[in-house]
């Protein structure tokens, strides 16, 4: 059985450090700070596309804020020595859900 990214990087104890690093970056960003990102690494929580839409629809997330958040997430994963293929996987998961995260006006 293939392990998930969450499992390969040490489960909750290790991935929570990545998440905290990411949130620190987001909170420092004037563009991304009003928003938050969902988990897409195969961890214990998973969300359907409909749940992504419901959770994010009221936030008014713009294309610019989404892009900024993605850049900060990728930086956080790189900082914590995630393999390129795993970073690309997480990026792909987020891009697949982009239309459920960005608010169309």
C-alpha cells in the first residue's frame, strides 16, 4: 500500500509544523492573511469539493489571494524539505479545487 504524503512526512507531529509555518507566512501577508487554506496531503481529515465550496464561499477569496496563498504554501513545503513530487502533488490538489475556493463575482 502506497503511503500518503501525510504519512511519509511523519504524520501529525511533523506536518503540523509545516502547517504552522505556512500559517505564519499567511498571517504576515497583507493579501492572504484574511483567508485560510484547507488540508490536501491525505491527512486524517479530508474534504469533498462541495465542502471546499461551502467552507470558502463566504470568504470572498480572490484570484490574487489564492495565488499568494499557493506561493506561501509551496515555500513552506520547500522549507520543510518536502520532495518536489510531493510539493507538485499538493499544488495539483489545490489547483484541482481552485474553482471551489475562489469566489466568482
